[in-house]
C-alpha cells in the first residue's frame, strides 16, 4: 500500500502551512549557485499544490520570503523577485484552470513595481476561484503582522469604533493578514531546522509541527503525503486529556 493510500480522507487538515527551507544549501551541495536552488524549489511548490488539491485540502500557506530575507545579498534578493514574478505569471494560468485562488500577504510596500504588478495580476486572475487557496507570504514576518494588527485595533479604539474591553482573541484574529482563514492544522518545515522563524506565531498556537531533513527542492508529492499521514497519527487535544476527546 502506498503512503497516499494510507491517508484517511475523512481526517484531512483544512490548512497546511509550509516553511520551504534548504534551497540554498541544497544548491551548494550540487555545486551550484544558491539561486539555482530557489529555481528548483518552484517545482516543489507546483507538486505540493497538486497533491493538496488532489486530497481536497482547503488552504496551503507558503513562507516564500521573510522580512529578514531582505538582509540577504542584493543579487540573491533581486533574483528571488524575478523568480516570484515569473513563477506567479506561469502558475496563475494553471491555478485558474484548477480553481485555485492565489492570495499574497506581507509588507508589499517593500516589493519592486514589477514584482508587485505580477503578483497583483495573479491574484486578480484567480480572485473568483473557490477551490484550494494558496497563500504566499512574501516580505512577511509574524512580528510585522502583529504590529500591523495592533495599529489597526488602536486606530479603531482612538476613533471610538471599539472599546478597550471589546478586544479579544477573535478581534485580534480578524485584524491579522490571515483574516477569514482557519488557523493551520499542520506546519511542515523542510531541511532539518526545528524552529518557526517568525512565521504565523499567533496562528500556530495549536498546530501540529512536522520537521523533515529533506530539503525543499526534493520535497514532492510523496513527501507531502508522508507529512499528512504522520499528522493523522497524532492526537490533537487542544488542552484536554485523551479521555475527554
């Protein structure tokens, strides 16, 4: 029986988040430039999206570029922006055909005009799609998101739209960039690192964490299925005891 056949289709996660790590290290191990790893990583995105759509998962959130990544060498950052622009243009057509909606979250003010234009085109082209939602986190960090959330709530309080005592978990969730999306059930991180790296810190409160040594360019459908299968073999208690479930 294949790993795909072992998956219980009645117990799928609704939302899977991925930290796509290891592109640069994988490329250097091949004797290539880091950019080569990022280019190869695009195929892994495609394969994971196909697998998620086949399973019927509702949301896939991809940590594509963090705010800290702006500190990388300019040549690498420029190359990544070109990859984003090119990949989204190509993928948007396929996404529309497969009813996949593209959403971009992050500090878009830092993106160059060409990249932002291509990302906007991809979102516009798939805006009416109702199947799987692909959330691309570009120029994103959880601390940035939480700061923006606090500003929004403070602004509403200052304008008399809300009272301080109205602030609760739901209000915070409704002012995050992920408003309207369920929290991730599962976080997958590739390439061996075991940390969340300033990613969806509010939303990951009760997520299952799955770490694999496989670098992102080698993470394809089978590896995604393996992560889903492992997730299904865990007991999610949300603070309760096993007997209460």
